[in-house]
């Protein structure tokens, strides 16, 4: 009898041990997976509710909110997401519809800060809460964006003359990286995407994924997803490479010329023209050549800098890397909404590479294999304005809990040290001279702005099929408050960055600094 009792005790101990092991497995190893499983009834309720916190602009304007559409406790879809500003902030805020899995909540700020916006456990503050946990709650997200600047930027794009109005404008605080406005065309109205009716929401999602006549998808911000040839705005990178990596070239005096021969090819780079007969002569040191945007002179400087210096400086600005902007992928089929800008590597621009040595000349003035997003170009201007420090771009200002308590405040950080403060200080007066006597001198920037800019006119296609018109800059130059990039691609032949993007830049600066 005693032997049977001992064996029975061993069996009970083993069973108890297995229970302990399984409890540990559920509590620790599998806890996260079970908590997020779609089979978890708690998550089914959360999805049914679609209850989320508000998304607010810097001035408190409501950009997204959840409104009740069914009585509490009913089995119907209880909350529906609402976007009062409609298309104005759609590409920043994103959209959320848990009732329709094909739409989901994985876009823009909605997706990036989904854990805070959605229902989540409250932290335990007292002993009574430990014994009786508080119910799940949502947090509100306040962004850095300014509705007035955003509306102004959108108005500027929509008022472009001609049939092609797609473009992008990015306004940053160069000292913090805060995005003050980011407007892109095409855009979309998120209202039908929030419908609990699957057919309506899915049809809307499919529609905004279709390219418009200019080839851009409304769901993807032109400002962050589409790198575009930057033209002469890339001369800011080349100038930084000179002052930062090879200062001896700052005094190089390029002889006044119409064109510059490109080694290992039968081609020449002519200034503001395809042939010498139509070209305008230019030359001098970079003090003369950057304001005048001398293409042959910068092609020669690119060859003198060499592949290593050009590629290294581009890397210091963050080219070929995705800027860490806090918006989520638009969806899994098109990739992340923020794409890296492109600059040839040192190996690609070296002999035997592709584009090889000629790529040094073309890359130095922003043609051929160089492509930059409007976000990246605004960051480049911001780095010059901020003493060479390129700040991490961000939309988040703060996170507030349901009681109005601030639980998180964004802390600015440097993403890249693009150049030395000395190098940045030497570039600023050259960009000021673009306004006072260079390619933007006819744009009538008020002297009170003290603007510093760089124009860009990129010939797209071989032969040229369209023009991408650019301007980047900051103001006031002696104490920059904002850094701006304007791009208007798909423009007609004969247009210029100064004449298309320039008036937009001028008005944006007046409105932001006024």
C-alpha cells in the first residue's frame, strides 16, 4: 500500500510540474503571441470597436478621431474613424479601418503610432489598481504640422498653371527636424476608406493605389516615396564635398567656357543647353559658379573631387538610406512610404563601374543617376542652415493619455553630421547670392526674407522628355527658421526651377516667416 501511495505521489508531482511549466510557457514565452492573436476574443472586441485616440495638429486641430456609430455593447461595428480635414493631411495621417481587413490600419501616423492610438493596457499606479486593473485606454497623438502652412502649400500646388500639377512641398524646422508641412499632389480623401461596408472601403483602397496620368499613386506621398532627378540642387552636395572634404578646390578657377568634355565619352556638358551654339558661358571659382549654377564648371569639379569624395559626402547627407520619418508603410504591396534617395557609389563612379568616371561629372550637377526625394532635399537645405547637422525628421510632438497627461515628448536628435560647421557657414552666402545675383534673382524675394536658395532644373529622359523643376532653401539666412524643398516634376521643356518652383518657394517663405 505504501509503495502505491509513493508512486501516486510521484505522478501528482510530475503533473503539478507540467502545470507549472505550461503556466510559465503561457505567461512568458507565448504571452505576446497570444495577446496579439486575432483568435483572442479581446482583440476581436478591440477590432469591432475601432476605438482609437485623436490625432491633432500642432495648434490642436483634430486630424483624426473615432466617432460612435452603434450602441455600446452591441455586436455591430461600434466606432468609425473620421478625418475632418479630408485630403489635406491624408498622406501624413494615413487611414484606419479595422472593420475591413483589406484596408486595415497600417498607413501614415495611424500605423506608426498604432500601439498608442489603439486600446491598450493602462500602467498600474496604485495597489488598488494592481488588484483591480483599470480598463484599456487610448492615447492622443499631437503632431508638429501647422494647418496654415499645410493649406498654403497645397494651395500653391493646386494653383500651378498648365495641366500637370503633381508636386511636393516639404517645410522643416532645421534645428529640430520637425515637419511643419508636407504637401503632395496627387492626394486622396480618406472618408470612403473608413466605411464599415467592405465593398465601399475596398474599392476606395484600390482606387488610390492606381497611378494618375503623371504616373504617381495618390496613396503614396510624392514628397517621400518618389526620388526625382534633382538637377542643380545637387550642387549643394558637391559644394559641401569641396568645403568639407577637399577645401583646396574652393579656390580652383574654372576658365569661362560654354561646355566641358566628359572623359571616356564623346559627350560634352554645355551650360543651360544641349549644344555649344545655344549655351551661355560661365566659369570662375565656386563663389561665382554656385549662384550662376555653372554646369560645365561643376562637372569639372566633380571629376577633380573624384568618386570617393563625391560618394562620401552624399553618404554624409544620408543618400542611399531611408530617412527615419515616423510614418508607416502605405501597404505591403508597394513598400515603405519613405524611400531612400539615390546617389552612385564610389565603386560605381570609378573606372570600370557603371556609370563609371563620367558619372562623377554628371552626379556633381544632379543628373543621370542621382535621384532625391523632396523630403531629403529639404533635409539637405536644413543641414546647411543648421551648421552641418542634419536632424532626424519627425511628425510627433507629444503623446497624451486619456487624462490629459503628457506621457511622451519627442526629443530632437541629429541623424547625420553632413559637414563641419565651418563648411556650412561657407555655403550659406553662396546660396544667398543665388537670390541676390544668381539664377533666382528674378524671383523677387523680398530683401527682408534674407533667403538662401538653390535652383534645380533637371532634364529627364534621353532625349529629354520633361523637366523636373526644383528649389530648395531656408530663411532667414542669418537665423534660419524654416528649410523648404519644392519640386514640380513632369513639366514642359523650356521651364526652369526658378520660374516654376521659385514663385512657390517665395510665397511659402513669406507665409511661414510673415
